[in-house]
C-alpha cells in the first residue's frame, strides 16, 4: 500500500487560514504556512503549483467560512427576526469577529481571480421578495442601498471604531430599513415573525 500523505492539501489550506487569521494577508507565504505545519515547503509545492494557486484555495475557503457564519446566524435567529435583517447582522458580525478574513475578502483587493463581494446576492434578493412583497427590480435597488450602509457598519466594526451589542446592531439596521421605506414605499407584507409579535420594522 502507498504511504498515507501526512501533509494533505486540506491541511495546507487549514494552515494558510490560520496564518491569515493571526497575521494578515501579507504574512501568507510558503514559509509561514510550512511553519504552521511543522514541515518544509516541499509538501506545499507538491500540492500546489505556486502560491497563487494556494491563495486561490485560501480565498475559496474564506468564502465558505463567511457563508457558513452568515447561515449559522440565520439559523440561530429563525422565527425571531426577518431573514433579510439576519444577512446584515451576520455580515457585520463576521467583519468584527474575523477581522483578517474580512479584510482579505473585502478590503485588500488582492485576491487571485474574480470574486463577487455580495456572495449571497441572489438568495438575498429572493428573501426580500418573499418577506416584503417587493418586485425583484425594487428588491435589487433596495438591497443595493442597504449594502452601502451595512458595509459602513462592517468596516467600522472591523477597524474597532464601532462596538455595538447585538440588539443595538439590529436596531441600527432597522432604522436604515425604515428610512429606505420613504424611498421605495411600504412593503406589501411583513415577515411572519413580525406579524405574530407586532414588531415594527
């Protein structure tokens, strides 16, 4: 039987994520990743043709981690908040809690290959249509305006210029939502939780 590889592709990406989380984008190189693995750089270049390929895998993993964080937040608040609000909450919390990963995905702008910042765009638009009864066209414009505001909160949280409790963050997003209603008109329906609890969005 062939020997089992001790340093797998998965472990290399895991190590690269740890380097990024702890020391930032500029620290990600073959030597720093090898140090995390307690090995030479040889296994890295056996699995990846070059660092660009490894960083592409790192970006893909960071995207997965971000999506998982947002979806975990959504599941945790299902039935007690609107799903649309949950996307914004999850995004800002990711920015605050995974500072280097957020900077790698949204601020550094040096990721290899194309990357769509709003990774959950289609799903988000569909949620707006289903929860609030807007047309898809209006939902897209509404969401784009909300994104400007949410990105601002996320960057402030990421750079430690903003420290909001979960309740304060939820209220901040609801205030912006209400402000946008004056531009796009009141929704034709409300999320089920809001109807049952009598919550004003």
